[in-house]
C-alpha cells in the first residue's frame, strides 16, 4: 500500500493547531455558566443535570459508538466528531427550552468519543516515522495552542456578552466551521484489515497498574472538570450577592482571562517540569487539587468579600494549570505500560472510564444540590481529592517496582 510520507509529516505539523482549535467549544467554555443561567434561565441543578443526563446517554451508546468507529476508521471518526461539535454548539445557541439544549449537550459529549481518535492518528503516524518518543511533545503543543487560542476569547467574552449575550456563541460557531476545514488536512496511515478498536476487548489484559491509571484518570479528571465548572458558578453566585450583572460579567471575564494565561504558562513549562520532576508529577497534581478546593472554601467564608473572591479565583486557576498536563501525562503512562497492539482499546477505555467517573460524580453533585448548596459540593470534591492521593501513591509503588525489577 502506497503511503504518502509528505502528507504524514504535514498532518503531524498541523495536528497541534487542529487539536488546539477543536479541543473544546471556544468562547462557550468561558461563558457557559453565565450563558445558561442569565440567558437560558437555568438553575445550578438544571446545569448539573445536563451533564449527568448527557453522560448517561453516551455511556449507554458506547458499544454503538465503538462499532461506528470500527466501521468508518479513525480519520472519518474525527470528521464526525467535529461535525457533532458544530451541531451541539448550534443547538445550545438557538435552543429555547431544556430539551433542545439537552440534545445539544448530548452531541457535545458524543463529539469527544469520535474526535479523540485524532490521538490514534498521531500515534500511528509517529510510529510510521519512528518518532513515538515525540508523542507527549505533540500533545503538549496541542494543549498549548488550545490554551493560547482560548485566552483571547476569555479576554473579550464578557464584553461581548454585555453587548449581546449571543455574540460569544456566534464566535464559538465560527471556530467550529474552521475545525470542519482543518480536519481535511489530517492524514491517516492505514494498514490492511486494521481496526481502530478491536472487537474482542475482553482479550486485552488489564494489569493492576493499568486499572489504577484508568481509575485515577476517571476520578481526577472528573474532579478537575466538575471542580472547574462548579467553582466558576460558585464564584459567580458570590459576586451576584454584592455586584450588578454587568460588573459580575466583567469580573468573571478578568478571572477567566487570568486563568487562561495560567493555563498557557502551565502548558509551556510542563515539558520542562516533566523532565525535572518526572517521578513526582502525579503527586504535584494531587496536592494541587487539595490546595485548589481549600482556597475556594476559605475564600467563600471570609468576611472580606473581594479578598475571598481573590482566593477563590486562585483556586479556580489551579484547575486550569493542571488540567492539560494531567491529561497528557496519564496518556503517556498508559501507552508506555501497555502493548502497542492494545493502544487503541486503551484510549477508548480511557475516554469511557472518564465518562463513567464524570457521570457518577456529577450524579452525586446533582443529589447534593437537591438539598444543599455549592459549598457542600466543594467539600465533597475536596474529599475525593484526598482519595485520589491514595491512588497516586499506589501507582508510584508499582512503577518503582517495575523500574527495579
């Protein structure tokens, strides 16, 4: 089979740009809670239920998704993913009732299953070029592009929202159209009769280390993701208690802009930190989570409201700092400690366990919000952060034994 090496090289070069622009709904991730509460008039419970129901639907549909991915291949899966992202953003924008926005939210969750196959394309291309050791470098560049690209929308989203609350969503849709264009430049190395994900996943061996890595990813990524969204809503409610809506949107824009700068810096320096503290990366992330929730809770109870907002904002920024490094590092650990023939299955399992973890934790948060407020949600997530540290130390024990085996 003829393989176009030039297209492979070009595909790898464009991968960080594509991964960065298609990493999420740009603009929407900045003003999602503000848009849903002030424009769509959703409560914290309704916002939480959107996540819970969307995750549940996609978990149920996971076997069907795997069959579709096997049928159409990695490259076409990525194309489906960016189309789903566009459709999800469109429905969230124009939807005027809970059901329509729920459909948009489900499509948004579905996009990740398909779009994540771009990792498989990158890995296979790098393997063909004998450059597998550059995987983390490319993934980190993609995360850096995403952090940089989302920084500008973070600076202007609040101001656009005050002009017209739908302007940020129009910007979001424009980026989705750009993704639909860029995906055509990706190139997939194909081998005869190769499946993206094996049919009989029962034959894939799940070692104790792999199990712990999947469990840690499911718990920690969910904590980071839900902690980020709920803490932003927490800060918004705190600001609403003593400021006007216009001032709230401006201050939220400033906070989110600073957090985006922190995210850029974290991605920029991650490889340097990784090389220097390779054996301590997971511990650093675990303790950072504890510090984040502690700052948010302390800030909430301080009588000096603006100083409390500053502490809560620092805690919020920590989520952005560790999100991408954690995601990329866990992928690296998982691929390094599994057989190459099992990598496709492992990437699907990683995404699936993340959805399961987020569904369970999101459901528990929804139950908490039925009776209590966001303060108890933060306490709950703080407790889960303590549990994640136990898993981190177990993983380090196994890695240490493997090193000296």
